C-alpha cells in the first residue's frame, strides 16, 4: 500500500508542476531555455554522466543515467535481487535578470519537474552467469521551456507613445524508451563493454504573441495582436557506449561516448493578425481579423548532439573523478527554414564524488553511507544575438539513503534521497546585454523495489 501511495503521489506531483513560470527573455528564440537533462545526483558533480555508473550496496546502479543509455546494461539480478528502479526529480529555480542599460531587474522562483523514469533488469540468470547484463527504462523528461512576458515603451514623434507586450509559452519534452547491454570480458582484468540505444517521441509547442497599443491624446488607435502558434513532434534516436578498464589495485577507468542524431520534427502552425480591445473584465475582444491562416505545414530541425567523457574510481571505491565534453551543432537548427539566432554550443563538465563507506560494509555509521559531490561546468549558450553568452555554474550535492544498510543487504530494496544545487550566471554586463543569475536546488527520490515479481517458494 505504501508503494502505491508513493507512486500516486509522484504522478500527481508530476502533473502539477510541469509548467515553470520563469520570465526568461531569451527563451523566445530557438527551442527555448534548455533544461538540464542529467540526473539529480549527476548535477551535483557538474553534470558528468557520459562515463558514469552509480553503484550501491547491492552491486547494481542506484540511479538511472539519463544521458548515456549504455549504463542500463549494469542493471542486474545481483544476489537473486531483480528490482525495479523508480526515479523522480524536481527542481526549484531562483532567477534574477538584470539589464546592462537600466537599473531594472526581475526576480522569480519556479518549481518544475526534472524527470520521471522507471528502469528494470531483463537479463536472465543464465545471461548473468555468462557475464551479460541487460536493462531497460522508460519515462518522460523535459527538453526546453518557453516562458516570458516583457513590456516595453518607446516614443515615436509621428504617433506619440507605443506600448509593446511580448509573451511566449511552450517548450519541448521527450517520452523515451531505452535499453542497454553489458558484456564482461574474459581474462584476469575482466574489462567491461556496454552499449545502449534510446528512442521515443519528441513533442512540444511554441506559442508567441506581440500586442501593440499606440497611446495618443487626440486620436484613438485600435490595439493590434500578432500570434504565432506551433505544434511539433517526431522520433528521436540516441546511442552510446561505455568501456570499463580494470586497473586492478589502481582502480577503475571508465570511458564513454554518446550521439543524439539530428531530428526532423513535423510541425503545424497557425498565424493570426488582428485588432482588439479589452472588455470590462480585462478579457480580449476581437474587433477585426486582418490576417488569419491555419494548418501551415513545416519542419523543425533539431541538430545532432554528441559527447564523450571519462571517470576514474579508486580501488577502494571512495573517490571518483570525471569529466565530460558535449557539442551541439545548433547552427544547423531550423524553425520553418529560419535559424532564429542560434549558434553551435559546447559544454565542459568536471566533477568528483566521495563515498566514505567501503563496498559491502554494513556495520558503519549512517553518515558513512552518504555520497558527497562537487563540480562545475562551463560553455557558451546556443542563443547569440549581440554577443556570445557564456554559462559558468558551480555545483554540489549529497545523496542520503532512507533505508538501513542491513535492510538493503537482506531484501535488496532501498530508497535514496538525492539533492544537489547549481549556482551560476549566464551573459555579461555589456551594452544592450542581459545577465541572468541562476540558482537551482534539485531534489530527487530513487526507489528500488521488487514491484513486478511474484513471490515463490523453493
């Protein structure tokens, strides 16, 4: 009953907080404001994920790697445990936007969902004995968000004052189905190779509008409204691999890479240009339709993204250090044939993890089962209007087991609370520029339980 209550609670929470309210002016361009796509635990160490696989006391991953599907091959039936991982993440975003041309600034607090994923091993016991692992996952993750509302006033000597209101909502999400295979090599080193693939549906919408009012003391002008509404969807395909090199007493070196292939989304668009006025309740009333067209077919091209990285873990499994490099060819992005101020972007990530407990230990203090993480990431943003806006973010995190080690060892079930934070800025204080200071607090729950197994007796 407790499991059902938790599952229902998370599904309700997911439906309630999927819309964020951040007022980010640059989300007007491209596909919007990109959402971090890493697991909450990985965000604590700069977001390194490509060559990362998290292990717990039962020898199977505690968290789902959202970047490289090859890590799903490490889901296993260790010691007769074949558990399902349920992973949920959410974030609170504190954002301050400052203009370099005025003293004005805007602050907001936003609650949004980071991901909702389920993963489980599907390899048979015979496959496990032969050194073959096989896992699968599915879920829903956001890709980008569009949310802004900006008002501007300017003086035109010909007509007097002009008031413009720019609004936009929407974003992009993905439903994913992923699988990964792992094979343990022969010989004394027992190096491991894993490969994975992820596919599913990319879908979203982009709704933008511009309302203009001319303020004149002697002449009354109609207000104008220009709206552009788009819906798009299509199939995505991503593949990746990991190769673990056993350095014996010196530790474990893991290499990884992934490629997210270019996508061509089918789009449908409508355009409305009309005059309007407000009624007594503040609602918009159409006066005349100047131009209106619906069902405009088109294509949204999402560029290829690739990355590679490594992690090194000490032999006692207490320390882990890693780095990722990611590149996205956003210069190839097209929205109905337009580039929309996008340019190529890259991101360098560096992070480390410290785990005080020894693998398999059950008699230590609780604090020795906490995982501590730190890191940073840096790189240019993919939207470029007047100049390149650089991102520099420092991160930290902590994972806390909510299940006793003895219970994990005997039943193979666990609940982990993952937390992390990100503090950084985007943009620079230059003429006609905008700088954003962003702080994110991320919280996730990973539950590993035997939900889909029938009980049996030997």
